[in-house]
C-alpha cells in the first residue's frame, strides 16, 4: 500500500477515539476489527512480532491510565500505529465518569486533564526514541473531553490534530502556564502556522459540546484560532427544541446529547467519501435526507460494485405512513434508489450498474444488537433474472451463485 503521510482521516480519528474509551465486549471487538482491517493496531500489540518493543514493556502496563482510589479509570489514552501508511494516532478518552463530568462543567475539563497530561508526554517522548517510528506522522485524536486533550497535546508537541464533537481548548491550559515549557501558547500558534501541520474538527449538527461549551465561556477552539474549517456532518438544518430548553433553562442535556456520542458520529460518517487530506466530503444538497437513510445501508453505498463516487444530493421520491423512498445522485452521474420501512427500520437499496445489471441490497437491523445487521445482496441480469445472491450477518457470509 502506498504511504499516506500526514493527518489520519476523519473515520480513523473517530474509530480511535471510540477505542480510547477501552470498549470491552462486542462493541470494542467490532471497532477493533475495522481498525485492523485497515492496517492499524495498538502500539502494544506485538502478536505478529514478539521481538518488537511495546510501550508497555518500557513504561509498564498502566502507562496510559489514570485511576482513582477505587481502581476506576478516570482518564485514558491509547496509541495506534499503521505500518503501511506510516501514521500514528494518539487517542484521548472523553467523559465517562462523574469526575470527568464535574470538570467539564466547572472548567471545561482542565482540572481532570492537566494532572494526566504528563503521562501522555512520557509516552510520546519514549515513542519518538523508538527507531521504527521515527518517520511516522502523528495525529492527536479525541472525542468530547478527549478532544481537549488532543488540542492541548497536539499544540504543545507540534502534532496533527483531529477532534470529534469537541469541547474547546480549556482556558486553564493557557492562563495557568501549561504551555510555558513548550514556548508559550502564542509562540506555539505562530510556529504552527505554515508548518504543514493539519487540524480537523468533525461535528454532528447542533451538538451539545460545540453548541453549549463552545459559546466562549470555557475557551476557544484551536481550529478557530488557527483559521481552519470545521466539518459538520449531514443532519437536520433546524435545532431541536431541547437545545433551547438546555440553553435557557439548564434542562434537556440528555436529549441534546443524543447525537454527541462517538459511535453516533461514526454512524453519521457512513456512505461519505474523503478528500485527499482525509476530510469527509458532505453532500452539497439533501443533508437531512442523507442522514435519514440508515447508517447500515449508507455504508454499502461505497461498495465497488455499486459506485465509489461521492454523493452530491439526496431527494425524497415518495413518502407514505409506512415507508419513505429517496433518490441518491452521485458526482459521476449515477443514481441509486432507497426505500426505508418506517415500522421496522429495514431498508432496500436499488442500483442499475454496468450493462444494465441491477443490484438490490436489503439491510435488516437486529433490534437486540444494533451493530448486527442482516444483509441480502441480490444481483439481477439485464433480463431481470436473479444471477447471484449474498447473505451477510456479522462475520458469517453465505454465498449463492445461480445455476443458469
């Protein structure tokens, strides 16, 4: 695979940020499977080469974890590497405990993160001394509170930065001298300008972090300080009523946070393509319609047999009480049709390919396990006869070729 130096793309920034939460069980296995399929691994995974040193072997098993007296994880980061693309991602965990949450509200995350950052610094300093990683590009990633860590750490250490539904860079890091040993905040900003270091910020529409914590009281976003451009994922162009309830009465935080979670961001990315810098390309039109198509079906839009051209518009074709259908326009002129069953959440994608071959893909979600979806992929020849079918459920695939 050709080397892709520079910042990690926004999908990988999202997946590494998900895994920074540790994620034991089926969900963690699912996302680690995606990560490994793309050539990534944890820096502490040396199963394929026991002679390769790990950070755990140098710094100890819990070098990346800060716990409390009850042995509960308060803060955590995880480092991932891709030998093919020569990229490293240092992912910071977001808020998932009461100590994190209290710090979010009182000082934008400063009080919980500041004592923890030296652990990440030790890991980076050690990593930079390991000869096998000297020519790798490094990106700091993180979701929510973890994005504060990514912004602070990336600025201090001259790294690429990619954040997901972030809180801003907390004021305490600037006013209480955190950046002084690195040259000071203003000097670091000046050094970064024109240095070839990239910064991405990925948001769901009307997110609680960027919608409330981003009002300016807690700090400024590094991407705004550097004059970068945020990427807002497809979704409703009107804020939910709960947003106003939250802002003006202090209520509605739970409802407002529905699309804040990192897994929800990953779902919102499905079906999108990326530009050469790794930034998601958002459809010019039909944002809300695109977001209404189930993620499990949207991710199939990029199957090679269908099209790898980017989506430019999604239009409602017809809507009834039971279903809604969409037309999808691509920048190569191709089109797809999607029908979504409102009652069951199942959906069908139809596409006319080369030589008038028709593809029909049905996605049926497992209500008991949202990550498990049953797919039926049917291929019809130009005469309308079923030529091939594939059923996919989880990791098991059954394939049937029609006898003609």
